[in-house]
C-alpha cells in the first residue's frame, strides 16, 4: 500500500514537472516567434532604408549633373575667348572654376555608381580583349597629367600574357582609380603599372608608387565607403572617399578581389586580382 502511494506521488510529480516543462517550452516558442517577427521587421526597415538611400543618391546625382555640365560648358566657352580675350587673372580664376566643377562632377559620378551598384543596376558586359590595348588606352589617358611632372608613370608591357574575357570598362575604372590615387599621393618618384599571372586561371594587376604610404591599421578600412587617409595631401586634394570602395565592388562583380601593401614613407601597391575568364554566374553569386 505504501509502495503504491509512493509510486502515485512520483507519477504526480512527474506529471507536474512535465506540465511545467511544456509551459516553459511554450513560453520559449512564443519568445522565439516574437524574436523572428522583430528580426523580420528590422530586416524590412533596413531594406527600405537601403532603397531610400540608393534612390536619394541616384536622384541627387542626376540633379547635380545638369548644372555642373552647364558650368563646364560655359567655362569652356570663356576659355576659348569667343567673347574677347581674357587677362592672366581672369584665366586663373576660370581655371579654379573649371577645376572645382570637374571635382564635383567626379564626386557625383562616384555617388551615382554607388547607387547603381547597391540597387543592382550595374550591368557586366564581358568580351575578349588584349591587355596591350588596355595599357595603351590608360597610358594615353594619363599622359597629359604626368608630362613634365616630378612623377614618372610607367606601364610594364604585359608580354606573353593571354587575352582576357572580362568587362574591360570596369577593369579600366579600377585601374584608373588606382593610378589616380597613386599620382595624388606621390610627390616624386614613380607610379608603376604591371600585370602577372597568378596560377593558371587568374591575373593580378598592380599599381605601385613611391608615395606617402599608408599605416597598417588603416589597410582594412581603406576600401570602406567614404574612407579617406588623414594627411596634409588629403586636406589639399578633396574627394568623396568612394574611389577605393567602388574598386572593391567592381572587382567583386568581375569575380575578383582588391588588396593593398603599403608602408609609410616608402610607398604603396594596390592590386586587383580577377579570373582570366569571367564566369557571370560565379561573379553574381559573390
């Protein structure tokens, strides 16, 4: 009789424990569901905020382009002296106006590119091309900037390298950004552009300079949006801080990566490594 009572008490205790456990599980499930709902709401809010930011950047960029184009056109007419000759001081002031308008145009173009990438509206158009042609185009583009300067821009001929199947315009934008950056922060010496195979199916383009260099603690941050190196040169040379961030995003669209090796007072080497042949599905997946 006593044993039966003990078993009955034990059973009742087990039932109570089971009920308590079920109540606890139910409460936990409700908490998990509430957490999922909150995360979904936050994800929706983040998506909406991202879309609004992209739309704002796109709208603002387009709206700025028209007046900036007008300023550059009028500056060009004045420079050509169609309404009569300008004196030296007027030519100097006109150069300031044109330079400021060009800087703003570059900033606007960077913002517009960022908005397009974030909205998924950047298209990739791969084709076969020779690296000799790419280097020749870049050399011609920068020749007016470096002629007579204290910095030599050197393109090492990419001899014996195969043709590439990728978007040459996006690759050109990456290299133009790297070269422009190096020229800005190199007072004297050289900026050297090279290409080399990495393994059997990848190629690395490098832009090495003898400029001011970048502290190691900034290396990981340099490819973030709106990041700029704090230096006297940076204070004189304005920009959006988007150039290297866009390079990283373009490289990802081409199935590749960007990187940096640098030492203060010695110089910097920026590189982009991409596949010899772009696989669009893999690039979109990345």
